[in-house]
């Protein structure tokens, strides 16, 4: 017998309801980077989505209040980095407000189109920003893949229940 949803426990839409539901949704962890007027910027994202194979498009969300938003709002290119399970500290650094995200121990180099490319990630892409779509207090950035490297071995870092996690066998 299948359990029916408990309609009596249903809550009206709110930011807390959305957060509570998405804590139950496991998501891959990425870091998005760009070049700003004062140097490189970046942030941890769990909203990365493949949009189209031809052309190769992806999307991610960023809050308009985020410290990286001014640079991302003007960037022609962004870096997208898929983190491995060994990179919990890196994910936390790029998620923390006020952190020196590109200082030691973060290892990175300037990549194609001047985009900051993080070292030791499972995969990375450099993407040309196609458009930015208003979505409440966020913007959805659509970007076209220019080039990248998917060849590093390892397992992905996940975000679930408000914590970074690894896959379990």
C-alpha cells in the first residue's frame, strides 16, 4: 500500500517551506567564478543545471545580494567547476560570506578568457554568458559552454540536509 501525502500537514508557500523541501533534495556542488573589477570572484552553487545539448547551455542561480553578483552581472565569461568529495573545505570557503576565496589554500590560475579556473576539481568549463533572467531575488544565468576538461577521476561532492556529503555505495 502506498502512503498518501498528509494534506493536513501542508504549509502555505514561504521561503522556509522552500528551504525545508530542498534540504531533502541532494544536489551536486559547483563553484562559479568570474573576473571582477577588483580581481576574481566566486561562489558555491547547487543550482547548476544542464539546459541544452545543442547548443551546449547550462544555467545557475545567483542572489542579487551576493557579493559576486556585481561581477557576474557584467561578466562575458564565467567558470563552472564541479567539486569532488575531497573539496568540502573549498566548497565551504566559497559559500562563506567575507572569506578570502582566492587566497591560500585555494589553488587556481587564470584560464581562457581571463576566467579564474580552480585546480584539482573533477571537471571545469569556461562559458560565455548568454543571458541573465530575473527570478525573484535571484538571477538565472544562462551560459554557453566554450571549452572545458571533464577528465579528472573522483566522486562528486553533494549538498544534502544543509551539509556537504559524499556518495555512499
